[in-house]
């Protein structure tokens, strides 16, 4: 187990409200947020109409990732609200980039990264609702 994951497990285990968070889904969400942030940042430099959505999505994914890494002060309610916001931002960016995907490999990559991030956020959120 890597050091980052051990710290996450220790942090979430010390907070009774977050002790039930699925560590595999959490890691998948962190990874998807990091990948989406990078894809959106690259796509935002393409000077296409999707650039504002990409910049906003990159910022949201970065914030989501940092918040999940620093679980102190988080409650299931706030995590789920943030996941909802990240899902909404990824959906908006994905829709914008999908319009350019036929003639831009970067937009296609960005749209796919947004889809993967949405899926990871939804899986984490769903697991929290059933816990």
C-alpha cells in the first residue's frame, strides 16, 4: 500500500462520519479527478468555444481532489454535494467538448476524461448513500 493511501485511510478512519468511505472508490475518484483536470487544462488551450467550460471543469476537479485528500472537516453531506458539483461540471464540459470531438482529438480525449470522472464521482457518491 502506498503512503498516500495509508494517510487517506488514517484520516478517514479518525473521522467517524467518514469511516465508511470505500477506499478503492475514493482512490478511483482521486485518479479520475487528476486525469480530468489535466485533460481539461490541455483542452482549454485549444482556443475553441469549449475553453471556458474546460477551465471551470479543471478547477472543479482540482478542488474535488484536494478536498478528498484532506478529509478533515468533511461530512458525508458536504462530500456528496461536492461530488454532485463535480459531476455537473464534468457533464457540462463533456457536452461542450463532444461537439468538437469529430474534428479535435484533444476535445475527444477531454470529453472521455470528463465521462470517466463523472462515472468515478457517481460510484463514490452511490457507495456513500448505501453505507
